[in-house]
């Protein structure tokens, strides 16, 4: 008991110092022992070492919430590197909005500086023992907060609850990066200025899960996470072309600084080439919706021969239909 009490009193001194009362103790002594105001510094030291702590802490902070003093035991005997963490620990008990964080923190054992910072700062969605026991570095936790803010803006509350439920069920076995990937796969894409046209077989891809599913069908690399993030951020868009229900092509669109879109490429299954006749209906449909395509004159055979002789490879595949949408 003596050791536990000494930890509480040491942390009480650090907390009072963090509020600046050791240098100007008159404000506390005026509340707890007004008759001894003339010896304020000496009296405050005596009270902190052997007096009744609840009224002292209430005078220092305005309140001494339930559980705060006993909670000081979990900080260990040493002061934090700066005063703000001592103030944050008091706020953890005094602020009712932090009640859930406090309850979770009670099951984390001793609170180091990093663990306390994480408990105070981590996104509310991540206030769970299975996350906090991983002892994430503070900078990694702040990156996680930023990532969750981004992903949350592009997904629904139901998606968030489903992902978090999976995290809780998996305990500490599921890695944070896998959690984020699962959440990104549920994100919605910004709406394109045209809707799906079943008769023409043109289908704008509307969310990350659909993009990954279509990518498997078309056997291309669009299912990677960075491709989905490109679309979420408005840096690209994808359209599936399936005339008569048969998968034929995926088109990648890029935004123009004028606010419209341009076709970056039209790719067949397995990124295979398509003839001009195969691409023409999709390009015409997109053009009618204001999506531009860029074309360039074919490279004459004599120049292809010159490029080959100059050591450039791969030019033999450039046919008359070559353009930026190939």
C-alpha cells in the first residue's frame, strides 16, 4: 500500500505542477487552508506529501472526478515528458464524452506516454482493446486517423459498422492495413455525368467492390487498391462495355481541367487489343455524353521501318487505328 500511495502522490505533484500551481500555490491554499495563506508554498508541499488529496486536486483542476486518483497508479512513478499529458489524463476522467475511452483504457495495464496519447487521440472507431493493445507508434496512429477520415467520407455508416464488427471479432489477429483495405473495398465512387445504358451495354462502375469484381472478369489490374483510390479521389473513372451482356472492354477515363472527361484507354479482356470497329460503338456512346477521345494519324510504314532500324522495339504493333484510346 505504501508503494501504491507514493505513486499516487508523485503523480498528484506532477499534475499540480502541470497546472502551474507549484509556482503560484496561493490559489489552491486559499481554497483548502485559507488560514495558512502566508505559508502557501510550504503548506502545499505538506498537503501533497501527506494531506487529503481529493480537495487539493479539486482546487487545482476544478474537480476531482471519481476514479482519477486511483487511476494515477497506472501511470507509474515518473513524470511525463511534458505537462499536457498530465492534463489529458485528468480530462480523461473529467470529460464525460471520453467515458468510453476511459473504460477501455482501464484494461490496458500501465499507461505509457505513447499509449496514453493513443488512447486520447485515436479515432473513436478505433477505441477498442484489440487496437490499443497493439501499441501503435503515435505517428502511425495519427496516419490511421487521417486514413479513417478519408475512407469514412466515401463509405456508409453500415459499412463502417460491418468493418468494425469484423475487427472486434478478430481480436488482435487482424492487421490494421487489412482492415483499411476491406473498408476501401466498400467505398463509393463519385458519380459520373451519365447513367448506365443497358441497351447499349455501357455501365459506369460505381464503387470499389464493383471495380474489383469487373477487374476479375476482365483479367486486368484495376482491382488494386491504388486504382480504387484514384477513382475515389476523382483522378480516374472506369466504364464497362458489355454489348448483349458479353464482357468486351473496360474504358478508363481521365478528368480534364475544363471539368469534362477524356478516354485514356479502351482495353479488352486480359488487356487484349480491340479493333476500331469493336471500339467504335463505345467511343460514339461516350462522345454523345461529352466524353472526348483523342486520335492521332497512323505512323506510316516507312517510319515504322526507320524506328525499328534505330533500335526502337515494339513499334511494329502500331496499326492505323493507334490513338490514345488504345
